[in-house]
């Protein structure tokens, strides 16, 4: 019976790459903590740990960049201080809300695609391309939440239903309305990611001014958000090219969707 249970858990983990961290009782994943402690450089003491020791490290230690070998003794790394509470809170909420937003995007396209492709078969490649990119973004932030042990938003079920309803309803309204939905969502998401990049760059600049070594995780996070932002803005261009602004009533529709996005972002950052 124990062997069966272990095999069944392993099979579930292998087949649930997106949602496995939401079901720890099934796949026996470690519990998540609520905050990010460190995105800066690893201390020399941590750098000397073995791979087995690293697996047992606290979440605080896992956010530091490891260095090893004789180079460490010859060239001690710059000072490494914990992030402030405000910085930890920002990074935690940023990753949480980004993952929630990408979940919503995948569900919007999932709901939109059948009616849109049925009425406009030539849009199949475009809809697939945008969905595939959103799914990639979602997987990226899933990985970051799991790596840094951050819980997803408690609003997960509600955002799932809302995104599916938004995608289906705008698709039923027609191609222009579906594209207007993309235009509105990507406009808000582009601005949201721009704000995160600015904050992260300011954080890095302040760390460098005080002589701290900036961890690779933090640098990679900036590059990741920039890349995802650029792909989201491509979707905005596609939507405009496909008559998003011909939707009736365009201003009302996009205004309501944008307001909903801002509200969802605000809530997901906090809950």
C-alpha cells in the first residue's frame, strides 16, 4: 500500500507541473513561506556548503548567490546585507501577482480561442502563438514561486473563474471585442511590468552604491520581467492590428476591463 501511495504521488507530481505546488498533500512538496528574505550575494560560509547541505538551507540562504573555491579566499565578496522589509514585501507580492496575472491570461485565451477560431479560422496561428507565450510566462512564475517558496494568491479560484468568463464573453461578442480585451489587459500589464522593472533597477542601484554584491537571482529577475513585458506588448500590437479599436463600445469595454485588471493586481499583491 505504501509503495502504491508513493508511486501514485510521483505520478501526480509528474503530470501536474503547473498546479503541483497548490496540492502539497498529494505530491509532498515543502510548505511555502510568505516572504522573500534575500536576493543579494551568498555569504562565504554558505558558499562552502555541500549540495546536500544546500538542500537543507533555509529560504533566506537560498536567495544568495553562491561562490566557491580559492577565489573566495583571495577575493572576499562585497558585504551582503538582508533586504529591507519593504524590499522583501515588494519581491514577494510582485512574484505572486505576476503568476496570478499570467494564469488569467492563459485562461482568457483558452476561453476565447474556440469561438474566435470557429468564426475566423485564419486567426488560429495568432491565438495559439499568444497562448503559448502566456503559458510560458505562467510556467516561469510558477517556477519562481516554487523556488523562493512563495504561496500563490488566495484569490486563485476567483481569478480563474473571472478570467474564463471574460475570455468567453468577449469572444462571443466578436473578434473586435476579443481583441479589445487583449488590448486592455496588455496595456495594464505592460504598465505593471514597467513599474516593477523600475523598482528593481532602483533596488540594484542602491545595493551597488552601498558596496553590496547583487545576486544573480535579482539580475535574472529583471531580465525575465523585461522579456515578458516585451512579449505582452507584442500581443497589444497584434490586437490593435486585428481591429481591437473597432469594438463597440470600445472605450466602455476597454475601460471596464482595465479597471478590473487594476483591481485584481491590487488585491493579488496583498492577498
